C-alpha cells in the first residue's frame, strides 16, 4: 500500500515546534513545564486534533493521541512517539522527529485509506531529558512502573520546587499512581529517532534498526575538602576538593577505557566548585558522572572502579568523598516482533539498513519493560546532537517516516 509522506509540511512543523524555545534560534531550550514547553504542548495538541486523534493526558503530562480509524477497540493499540523537551542550547530534531514523524505517519495512512485493526497512538513523553529534575525518562519510567510515584513527586528542581508542585501548577493534577499503563495496553511500540552518532552517515546507509539500548547509570559524587586563601595556605597543607574531584573524573575515564570495549563510556558532565573564586581554595566540589554500556556486568565494573577511586582519593588527599548512585538501569533488547516488521518495511521500500546499538538511551528503554519495542534511526549530520547545529535532512526524515508508517500498518493490521 503506497503511503505519501508530506515532507514539506513535516519540515514546517518541525521548524514551528523549534520556535517554542527559551534560547534564540538556531538553538532550542525547552525544559519540561517551562513556558516554552507548555506552548509547544498546546501546538502539538492542535495538530493532533486536526488529524482527528483522540487526546488523553496523564498526571505527569504524558500525552496520548490515538487514531481509532475503525479499529477494534478491545485490541491492544500500536504505539509510536518520543519526546519534545530539549536540554539548554540543543537542536530541533532530537525527539521531535519521533513525535511529529509519528503524527505524519498516521496522516499518511489516513490519506492512503488504511483501516487499522488495532488503534495507532502517538505518545509524547514527559521529560525524557534530565535537565530539570536530574533524572531522565521521567514519563516513561512512571508509565512502566520503573519509578515509584511517591519518589517521583518528591523530586526537586534546582530552585527546590518539587515535581508535585510544578506539575500541578502546569495543570497536570491527579495521582502519579495513575500514570502506570495497564498490562497489555500496547501490542507493540516503535520509536523513530535521529541516530545522535555518525555511523549511518559514514556508512552512507539511510536507516538503522536498533537491536539493543545501552544500560545507563548516573552517579553523584560530593567531595568535602578544606578551603582557604590561595596565597596563605601552602601546597603541602592543602586539601583541595576540586583537585580530588578531578582525580576521580580522570579515574572514571580510565575505567571506561580499560574495558577495551567501544560500548563502554563514562562522562563527567557536571562539576560544581565552591566557593568558585580564583583566589580561594575549593572547599567543596560536586560531580555528576554518566556511565553507559550495552553489557550490564561491564557497566557495573566501571561503577565499582569509580567507587574504588573515591576511596583511594579520599585517603590520599585527606578529603571526604560521598558517592550516590542516582540511577542504574538495565539495558534493553529490541523485540523480534518489531524488528521483523521494521526489516520487512525497509525491504519493501528497497531501502538499505543496518542493525545497530543505541548508545544513547531513550524512552523505549523503559517501554521495553511493558511492551515489545523497537527503534528506527535516521542519520544526523556529523553525528551532532544536543547542540544547535544538530541536523537531519528532509529526505532522511521522510524516509524514516515512510518506513515507520509501513511498520505501524503491519503491526496494526
């Protein structure tokens, strides 16, 4: 069944969505429950309604837009979607291609006269990015019962406001206990996403079918040393919290490299130094370290090595070090049901594809705990993501949506 994808309209909608931002173009900053985020949600809802989709929003703001289209309502639906929040000074394609691409896939099926046996639903997840509350995939964690509702509501942003306070102010009321999806809600789930890496572009291959999603962990390390005047305290007498933290950050890098596996990565992305004056010895430093691997045991061995480095550094530099594991999630394997549908759709369209691992983690990681899931990657220029020059070509986006539409029709037939 030929499905026409309106490439020009989709690109225009991506550009419009990018305009809801707290940073000037081409950068996009859209932190969850900010004014820009709420405006972007209103825009999406208008598009969903124009397509004749039934909209439902849960207490954390996950938004479901369902096309019934004559389907049998008692059957589990087929889901697709991603997120639209964006870290500070990011790009316009991360997540948004999966949400607006999912909508255009449905519109293409509608234009083609397809009548699904199962309803097809676009899901816009809340807070895939950890920017505001320090934990990623907030909406999908709650949907999959991977995060306790009471724990989630106590999460705080940088100003000390709780998730419960912020979401209710944004208009999302009710108990977070009602967010979890019931057993069998979805028959399958497919997420379209930019690769956020350079492999597809380098290989000149238009599509990647994800076989597994790497296991992420987030560590918070607090170092307490002794402050003092930069000129008055001699070097032998110092207990510099920043230099101790720097040793730990280098140990994290060394631990990831030591596995010998390309899938092992460790990133120290946050470093707060107190008091932050050029003429004052740092008395307190906080690090946040991201550790990922497709192999759970290997990932955990890196975490152990970082813990050992904390102990050694505390002793050698005579500082206090506290290690807190914020989250340590298991990897996800893609469902054969969804992978086979993606493969068949690529072959039908005579589009080349490769099997690949997602080293970035996505909402699909948590959806895999409650539904057969798979992901489809399209190339992004130079592999750039989470930066203003993130870019996916209209042609690559349209190809991805074409295959997504075909895959949804197979799963929903």
